[in-house]
C-alpha cells in the first residue's frame, strides 16, 4: 500500500519537475516592425544624447569589402586531429611515474639529472610516450643549461604553445602526435636560428643511427 502511495507521489513530483522543460516555445521576434506607425506620438529624439556620442558606430552601410576568406587563414596550432588519444589511466600504465609527471602533467625534471643531457650519439630522439621522431642527433648541442638542447626539431613534429605559468612567458613544446609535454623553446640558441629546444630527457627515447624510429623499444 505504501508503495503505491509513493509511486503516485513520485510520479506527481516528476511530472512537476519535467514541466519546466516544455517551454521551448518559439520565442522568435516577429521579423519586421509592427504596423503601429504611431504618427502623432513620435517625438523625435527627446533628450537622447546628454553625454555626447559615446557610440561612434561607423555605419556599416557601403563598405567595399574585399572578398577574402577563401582559404583558411592559418591552421590554429592546437588542432586536435590525427592524434594519439589515451586515457590518463592508459598513459599511467605505459609511462613511469616520472615520465607521466613530465609528459602528461607538464612537469620538469631536475636540471643535470636527465639521461640525455650529455648524450651525443648519432641517432634520433623520439617521443617517449608515442614514439614519434622529434629530434636528430646532429641538431643537439651542449647548452650547459642542464637539459638536452636542440637548435631544431624535425619538421612538423612539435606544437608550440604560449605558456604563462610560473610568472613567465615561455613557449611550451609538445609532441604533435600525442600532446606529450616535452619542454620549452628559448631564443638563446646557436646561430643561425638562435633557438634552443630545451627538452626533458624523460620525454624522449633514443634510437641509435641505423635503426628505424619506432622499431626498437
Ligand atoms: Zn608523442
């Protein structure tokens, strides 16, 4: 008996709840002004502009607009397409805690502790998270900053994003393929480009020359 009472009460309550969503009425304003022209009553501009014209309104009447907009102006750098997408749990399962902290949480390894800081063998540096080739050994140099440094990345492999964390303005670099955090770019690199890609060792793997990137692990 009680049950039925409850169900009835519930049903009533729910009906009450749902009722609010019915008002999806077409509240569209009528196009065109109403036909009430108000002939006599139309006082033209009583005290309309006491404070001067704050609203300059350039009158967009006859602007000879050039027909630009044919092509996409520039690809936004943060397009998420053709990426490797994994859940955080999956990343945790494939990365060490330190790698996860750096690659997925934008951490930084302590200076002079990374295994590739003073590593100058021939080969390719790849993304530790997804295996994408990122840097060639011939672009690596010893910057003395405490992290692996490159003056150039392999074209099209890295995204650059303005990073204003820690009270500085820096350019963060991430793997284009998996969004993994790599490090930052600074403009104190060697000539001619003058760039220093400052990369965490933990964000990278190294494939010695002669082996194909992604083949070894
Ligand atoms: Zn990656």
